[in-house]
C-alpha cells in the first residue's frame, strides 16, 4: 500500500539525524492522497507549517489551497509536500546543501506516489526537475520528465508579494486542468476524484507508455535509497 510505504518513509526520515535542521524544527512530511495524480512541491515549511506539522497552511498555503479548489480539484485528491521538510531558521531560503540532503527522500516520495503530474512551486523545486529552467520564463509551461508532466508555477508566496506575479500565478493555475487533460487517451477532464488508480504503481499498461521514474532517469542512487526500509 502506498500509504504504508509513505508512513514508513516518514518514520525513517523523522529519525534521520544526519538531515540538516534535525532538532531545530519539526519534520513536515506532506499530506494528501497517497495515490494522487497531481503532486505539488514547495520549498520548505515556514513557521505556521512547523507549528501545525502540515505543509502550506500559512498565507501562501491558503492561496494554494484556494486555487486548487477554484479549478475544481480537491486538497484531499492531490498531494502537497516540500523539497526540504524542516523549516530553515528565520524562513530563509533552503541552502543547496539542505536541498541535496533532502533530495533522496523527495525522490523516494515521488516514486511511491507516482503522480502523472508534478507542479513545482517556485524555482527551488522547479530546478530539482528542470535544472536549466528559469521560473519567470518557464512558469506555466508543460515539460515532460521521466514520463511525467511537470508544470512549474510561481511560488504562491511570490505571487502574494507582487501583483504581476499573482496575475500569472492565477492564470497558469486556471490553465492546469485543460493542459493536463491534453494527451490523455480517454480525454477525461482530469476526473481524478472519481477515478482510483489503485496501488499497483505501474501505469505502463493503462497509459500505454513506458514510465521510467525520475530516479531512474536521473541515475540517482544513494545509500539511503537502497535501504530496505525504503522498499
Ligand atoms: N512555503 C513553502 O514552500 N512550503 C510550505 O509548506 C509553506 C510555505
């Protein structure tokens, strides 16, 4: 079961003292449907998220969650997480070292959920999937990475700071349902609320295409990922 696999990953991660920010702030693993077809990935928890031990619950989170509902999706039907899963001090940006340390866990989390669509929020999470992309140039565009659709968006906190970014953030968000149904063989308007993928994790049959994981494509193999606990 995907829920069980995520739970085990979370339990393993909570105990990983080698992770930066261990002991400084809570581990905010992520929440939503373990079989979600859409995965939103932010940067790192802030103070509100640290307090509630939930991702995206502050002002930026309220904007994100309002937009999810506005386009007809549900917060429970998607999955929401961050690259770095503990709050950095004073809400500073995550450092490259922190991102690198948390990266194998995100890779494993993506592998388990196995979403069709990944929506990185902001440049840090966008660059995890698209190292050469520029957020101002590429937000709202559709990319294909390891058999998944990746659509980077501005971080909602950035949208809250600048009206022009808000305009683009909302515009790109509202285009998501249309973009994501393109290319689906059945042409469904992304009815993930009605449709259950099951837990097989193998969509090569249902989508008729081979689905290499991001891990495989990036050739990323770490000691952590080979731990049997992650299996
Ligand atoms: N910003 C993020 O990137 N993630 C959160 O969970 C909250 C704010």
